[in-house]
């Protein structure tokens, strides 16, 4: 068995595994990357490396190492993210995993990031136990709390507040980025955005007019988010549900529609989901957050979407007010990952932020 850095020669096999390997939980989702795996993965970082395992002539699994600029303790630095860990069932938990981490350690020797972040679904206890075991040279996995994915029906969000949002433009983009730099650094790992990133694969499908702005009566920006529709290169395949949810789905969906929540899609279909990205409101004001959600739901990019999703850490001050809005929730555990030779990350009080559209 060997591990390699994958390239276009493995594209078809990478796409096949991504589209069919579902994550465990009450809903079985697969994160497809069509029509090109590397294009779909590029939004994970400004540098993305795909580690692939091969046994004989057979492709058996993969994982990604992504590097991206983000705020750590308020200062711009490069962080790493480990994602897309997938393998065919017969190879899970075997030596292929440890071979992959051996190559990761070699890549980490470039010194470009001090540590990594990763998420594991809260229901995936087997993966949590294995990766946190420290076996056979695995890096340290330090539990850093729960990360909640909230998915809302745009029609329900639009009713939260009057529409007083403003669409971004190329002319207002510098003002938007200045606001995000000022307020985003109040979160650990909030992305650092620069004008030159627009038009690159890292922000593929995102432009200035995808942003929504709230302003104070004096004209200053009070809140910003972007409606990021990635369906042209990344898709959410609904492969199935837990036995109980599968049986109840025909009864649940009429109730969910009446309540303004998201109906559960049929197995074998795709969830038409966009992301509420780079979500910031001044002073973490809950009322501003509701106004911004409502304005974003009225953005033209939100039309035709079944869901708008945002990820928030359990310590984020915006998590309680957003959790009170009816929608679907998906829980993961956030881990800080570091090799034994590296010091543990020294982080201050700021709550973590993971940009859901870049995971």
C-alpha cells in the first residue's frame, strides 16, 4: 500500500467516493464534488493538498490538508484544516489511515501552519475514538467543543424582520472587507479576506454583489453576510435517513412545511443549500443578526434554495439567538490537531469560527 498526493489522474475515483460515502447520523449526507473534484475542493483553502491511498491498482481512500489565512488571537496567520477523510468501508480503521498521517506529517514539515482544525460528526463516535487515540503516530486531537450547523428555510427567514438590507457592489467591497477585518478578528479562525482573493478558486462563485449589508442610521456598516451558492461545483447528496426518520418522513414533512422549517428531501436527491458566509454583526447584537438573516433570505441568490446554512460554535454569542429560530441542526465536534513535536496552540478567550462554506 502507498499514499500519494492525488492529481487529475485520480479525479474520477475521488469524485465517486465523495458522492457515495455518507457521513453517519440521522440523515446520511455525502459531499459531492462535481464536475471536478479539485475545483470543488479549492474553496477549502488558498492551498489544498489531497492525500490518496492506493493498494495495488485500487484507490482506497483520501483526505485533504488545506491552508488558509485566518485570525488567531486577533492577528492574521495561516491555519490548517483537515477534511474530506473518506475511505471505502472495507478499508476503514486499517493501516491505510496511518500511512496517510505519515504523509501528512511529511507535508507538515513545510512549517506553513502551527496546527490544524478538523470536525467530526457528533454521532461518529468510532472516528472520534480512533483519531483521538494517539495510536501509531497519530497527532494529538484536542476536543474544542461543539460546532452546530444551522439550516433555515429562506421563506421563514424572510419573515423575521422588514427588508432593510443593501446588496454589495464592487464599489462597496473595500468597505465590506474593512468591516469584516474589524469585527471578524473577534473570533478565533475567522477568515482573512483580501480583494485579490475574489475571482480565484478559493472564493469561486462569490462576488461583491453576493454580499448583504445592514447600515446604521448614520450610514456605517452594522452587519455583513454573503449568500454563497456553490451548487455548480459542490453538492449535498441525501443518501438516506435513520430507520425512525425514514419511517416518519412522510408525516414529518407536512408539519415542517406548516412550521416554516425545511422539509426532508427524498433519498437520492440533492439538497438545494446555500451558505450564509462571513456572518458578522456589530457587537454581536441578536436583533441585528435577525435583520441580517432576513435581508439575506431576500437576496436573489437565495431564491430557489431550499435552505440557507450557517455554522456556529457553541460558545459563539450568536449561537443561542440563531438556535431559537426553527430549522434543522447538525452537530459536530471541533478538534485542534497538532503533532507531538509542536507546542499546543495558545489561544485566548475568543470563540471559534469555522466558515461553513469552506469546509
